[in-house]
C-alpha cells in the first residue's frame, strides 16, 4: 500500500470532518424530492456481507469471506448532491490450522452523486427508468503489504504471502430507478446501472502495468419484488421479499498477453439472489454466482475465480420509504 493510499484509507476510516450529516442524521425537514434523491444514493452503496464457508468453485477452503463496508454520508439540504465516503475491509479466513487470514483487501471510495435534473423533462425517462443519478468516484485498493510483487526465486510468479498490491482509480457512471405498484399490497423497484473504471498507470504499482487490465466497463440490472402480480398470493409474498441482481463487465487493457477478445480472462459475471426475511429488517440472505478476475487484491493473478456462495448481507434500503419516495 503506497503512502497516498494508506493516508486516504485512514482518513476515510475515521471519518472526515466535512460540514454535513451522517446517513443516520435527521432529514425530516427535507422535501420529498430531496428524500427521493437520498434514497437513490443510498441504494447505490456497497453492502457488508459474510459467507458461510467458501461455497462451491475453485476458491481455496475458507471458514468465511467477509467485507465490512461502512459509509459516511454528507449532503446539502437544498441542492440534490451528496458525497459518500466508504472505507472497506475484505478478509478471507482459511479453513486450516489456527484459521489464518489472508492479507486483507483494503478499499476506500470517495463518491460524488448528483441528480440528473433534466432526465424527467427529456425522452430518457420514457426509454429508461423514471429517476436517475450521476456518480463519480476516486478510489484506492491495496493489501497493506510491502514485499516484492514476485517471489525472489522467480521473475513471474506472484508473491502471495507479502507481495505489494496497490492501485488507485476513478469511476463514473449513472444509475436509474423505477417503482412499479402492483395493486394495493405489492410493488417492484427496478434498477439499471452502467459505469466505467479507469486505473491511470502512474496511480498503480509498476508490476500491474501489463497484467491487471486498467480499463473496465460494467452494467447491472436489478429488481426487488415481483415483475408482475401472480395469481398465487404465497408466490407474490415470497417475491416481494426477494431481489435479483445481474452484473456483467469486461476488462480492457494488457492482461499478461491475453487476447483482447478472450472472454475467459476478460469477462466478469456476477449474479446475486437475496431474500429479506420479515423478522430481520437489517439483513438479507444471499446466493451468489461469480466468475471472473479475482477481486481479492494480488490474488487477481492467481486464476480466474469461479464461485457459488451463500451468506448474509446488510439491507441498506428501507423498502417502505423507497415506495413512498420513488412514486
């Protein structure tokens, strides 16, 4: 982890003294339009989670994989903008003697959100969804190590024990949402999101230059609740407590000699089903399929990761409030 990345991560971890208020602050005096905007921003935040074991796939045996992802939320009281600072720590605990933990994966984001005000006045809301926000991030990803990237007895085998991994990058994109009411008791919230990720070469350690893939494009669609009302009410109730997210991406740039059109190396597929139990408002259970470059710091170079996992994740959206504000 370089000095810039360490400083950024520490500042975001303790909270930066911006003039604003946290995500838990009272916003009762804000208008419904402001509340709608804040709901959209909240829906974009990355969630904490923990898995049960390592699941099925080619990931080494684990006790669990987890991510701690708190957020600090700052916004204006009149204008529809927000700044979210989000430090993350990801860990993998191995199913071995003494349960060792792989070098943690540290991430830190500073993300600016702005409502796209002309969206509803243009043809875009008819083609896509009703409400949209633009976002731009500056971010850091590292493993906190300072050893040589390669093993000392080889020039091309990565040092997975204490090899340094560090990259800084920017993201920008937009997300759009739509609420569909299905009679008196049911609704669905639909999301479409697209963004790009760029790692300037001088913002990363030199060893990543021809191996990591510095240019990435992603798209995601998601839905909470039933797409349409079914005749069987038990199915409707189950779907109302369910969501599905489909995320896909493509990695551009040099990747250790991989062909620019090689989907085995460059495509990312991430599918997640979540169930939100009535008796636990704060969490959801999830089933996830992931295939693509390993997202756990220096392990990106080890192999293409294929994994099916189950676990618990935080529920960051109040669906009751969302249905109130997204109408």
